[in-house]
C-alpha cells in the first residue's frame, strides 16, 4: 500500500509539473501571436551566392571521388593558371565583362498567401540594384491558390519586375494552381516539372449553413444590415435563391477578371479552353499553352550558373525568442501528432488480417 501511495504522489507531482510547463508554453505562444503584428516589417535581407554553393558541392564531391594526388595536382594547376592570368593583365586590372546576375526568389503559398510580405521586401531590394534588360529574376513558385485579394497582391508584386524591364522566369516544381497560376502567368518564361500541377483557373465560394439545425433546436438568428446586398449567403440564416443568384453573379465576375488577367500576360493562350477549373500536369499543360517549357528549377539554375552569377535573395523577419519558442512548440506538437497517427495507421495496417 505504501508503494501505491508513493507512486500516486509521484504521478500527481509529474502531472502538475507537466501542466505548469504547458501553461508557460501556451503563454509564450499567446505573447508571440500578439507581437508578430508589431514586428512585421522588422527584418533583414539575406543573400546567398549560389555559384559558390554549387562550387563547394562539386569540390567536396571531387575530393571524395578522385585520388588525393590528382586533386592536389589539379589545385596546383588551377593556382598556376590564375597567377598567369593576373600577370597577363598587369598591374591595372582589365574591366570586368558585364555578366548577368540572376536573383532567385522563393514563394511557398498558403491559402492566405502569407509570404507576400517577404516577397514584396525581396522585390523592392532587387529593383534597387538589378540592371534593366541585363539581369533576371527566377521565382521558385509553389502554391495551390487561395484567397483572391491576397494572391492579387502577390501577383501585383511580380508585375513590378515587368514594369522595370527585369526579365522574370517562374519555375514550378510541384504546383501552381488557381491563385498560384495567377502569379505564374506573369512570367516572361514559365517552366514546370513534368508532374507539377498547373491550372485550376476558376473561382470557388463554399460555406456550411446550420440554419436547419438551429431551427430544429429553436435557436433564432438575427442579422440587421443596411444595403440590399450587404450580406447574401451566410452560415446561420436561411439562404434564398436571390442570395445564391447574387453570389453566383459575383463569382462569374471574378472569374471573368481572372481570365482577363491571364489573357493580358499570355495573349496566345486560349483562355476560354483552359479556364474550366481543371488541373493538368506539366507535360499536359505544355501543349495547351499554359507553360513555355518542361524543366525543374534545379536544372535551370545549373545551366545558368555557367554564364551568370546566381544570388538567392530572401527577406527574413526579425524573430523574438518568444516567436522561436512558439514555433518550436508548435513544430514539436505537430510532429508528435503526426508520429502518433503514423503509428496508428501502421498498426491498423498490420492487424487487418487475422488467423
């Protein structure tokens, strides 16, 4: 009995400690959520020379694969060649040839196009230094689409490059659909991987309605508006055919705007033929005119590295300790839930057959 009592006391202390830690973490998460809005524009520009990164990878592989004596001889010959070139130029260095620079941006879109803040800062930085008609921007774009106004702003950021005569190439390795394709179509050249999802040129409105459930439980819902169409379809009230017709009219108008926008930047595309809401793979999208070629961003960058300087540019928001702790907690919680689900599914799969 003493053992059981001691064990119960130990268990109670453990649970109390765990609850206290959880409370502190939740408090930190709450504080971080409040502070994020106040520090949105505080950050710094991060620039990575991709040519150097590629050279480092090649050099590391070379040292692992080749004979050490051969590597040593190659390094010696390279140094001798560089010394001879410096001597040939003399004391006054020759003017450097105008070599193209490619600025590599990334956009990983969610429903709210949350990365538009980072995108706008990165583009502003590039426009302050890029040479019109010489330099180029590569956008590695991944997005299944989302809110129209959010992706409209993201697309507007890309049009800034076109207005300043900075060539824009967009590479889609996985998906650019709906609002994602709205952004992608602005490119001077649009590339996609063979199995990337492209398209979904359509507009969608969907919402649950619990009016009948409320009515069944004798719960009234009141809404007072000024303006005939201040509210149409809603979650709680009874929706009418007039409400549905108005929303359908708005959806059709937005779809027409979407199609007009695409036609502006891809005038040769038969928009009426592809604006059905369908999605195609890269290989299917090419003959339909939705993209200009089949390629991955990695292959494109590798080819460009021979004749251009590549720089990955990103805007990093300044994060407080509370933000980092909240992200750590959220990530750990997400991974823990995912592992539990994986184990459950694995166990269910193993136990579905019985002898």
